[in-house]
C-alpha cells in the first residue's frame, strides 16, 4: 500500500472544510466558556498555557509565540490578568534581569472552573472509539509537524520534536516508543502535543526521529 500523501484537491478541500467547521465550533465554545468565568478566550488560553508550564512561569515573548499573536496583544491580555489577580510577575529563573509571568492560586482555580464546564467538542471526540481517537491524534501530530516545518506555527512541544523521544524502539505495538526523560516505554495514545518536560532536539535528530516515527527509510 502506498504511503504517499493523497493530495487530491477535492479531498483536501473537504478535509479542510471539515477542520474549519470543527475550529469554528471550538472557538464558539471557547468564547462561551471564557465569558462564563469573566474572561476572554485569549486570557483563558494564557492561563491554561501557564499552568501547563509549571510554577516557574513564562516570558511574554514565549506566551506570544505559543498563541501566535503579537507581543503587544499578549501584553494587553497579561495586564488584564494581572489586574484580576490571576497571574503575577516574578524574576525569571534563567535570567535575573528578566521577568516571567505565572499563575496565582486564583488563576488556577479559574482554569479548574473552566474545565468543569460542558464541552460539546470534547463530547464528540469522546464518542469516538479509542482506536479512532488514537488515529485522530496521530493525524493531528502529522499536520502540526508539517505546519511547523513550513513556518506557519511556532515550534510545538510535541514528543516527536523532543530530545527525549525514541520512536519505535520496542516490538510491543501498545508501547513501541521510549521517553528518556522518565525512562519508560509508552504507546501511541500517550503521545503529547504539549509536554511540560519538553526539550528541543537538534534539527538533524528531529528529522531522523520523524522518519523513524513514520516508518520511513532513514
């Protein structure tokens, strides 16, 4: 069976249209969720991003890169969160001259509150079988990786970009990969798109790991 991507225009258009509709539904839900807790979607996204990065915080430039928006726009949202007491600024552990932004306990409470609100999109994904969910995750990783290499999105903290990732080192189809950070095997359903322990692999190492991950000839 051919592993070459199918670039049939009509099929690509239909898939693109489908993704657009899902994205629209997710944006609508994001607005509803954020408004229910007194925020806007960008502010809620910043809080969620910061919590995923731990208590050390992130610089405004890093937050802007993750969101894919300008630094002034990010600064406005961060300032709004500061006024609400949901984030705080503290010395950056990697550079005492710089400041990082981190969530406060109140900010963490807001994100937990948002997580308890109903999501039709999550329900729709949960209605898929485990195998369908796993396949969807794999396809999303491939799309995101291609967008990243094209420069359309910033580098993503995915397993497949990480220096700790060892693809297909085990014969067990349920756990073929290895994470050198935790020194443990893991399976396709455990692949992460955004990992707090992520460290960027060198470009050549990324390309090699990606080819092995896709079962291509290295």
